């Protein structure tokens, strides 16, 4: 054997080692998440979105207190179209949030019953 071959270090595939390490870490994290009952919400239907609910409430404020909340650049000729748009957005967003709440409640009821 030549001196050059004796001094050569084994070739390490760093990319393969990294992928293996990531896979091992992912398996460990998954096991931890699955074993923690506080993480059960990850597998349940989505809760209503807090920010979206606040937007809905804000739009109701536009309707209840026009000119004090919401856009102030509505013209008399554009008022009806503005109201239709606001009510339409409220209806779509509110329906989605109520559906999310009901799906979540059904999932909870299914676990306890």
C-alpha cells in the first residue's frame, strides 16, 4: 500500500448525513408532539380565526356608526354599493368562522362521546 492511500481519510457524504440527521430529528419531534395531549388541537378542525373575527366586528362598527368607523370617503351616490359590499364581506367571512366553530365543536363532541 502506498503512503498516499494510508493518509487518505474516508470520504463522508455530508449531505446524506445531514438528511439522516434531519429525518431522525423529525421522527423524534413527531413522537413528542403525538404523545403530548396539549398538541391534540393540531389534528382537530381549525378554530375560528381571531383576526378575521375582529375584522368582522370592525365592519359591523362601520355599519352601526357610519362615518365614525370605517371609510369616510363614501359618496351619497356610492352609499348603497358600499353597504352591499360591506354586508357581503361580513356574510362571507362570518359564515366561514361559524362553520369553523361548529366543525371544532363537533370534533370535541366526538372525542368525548
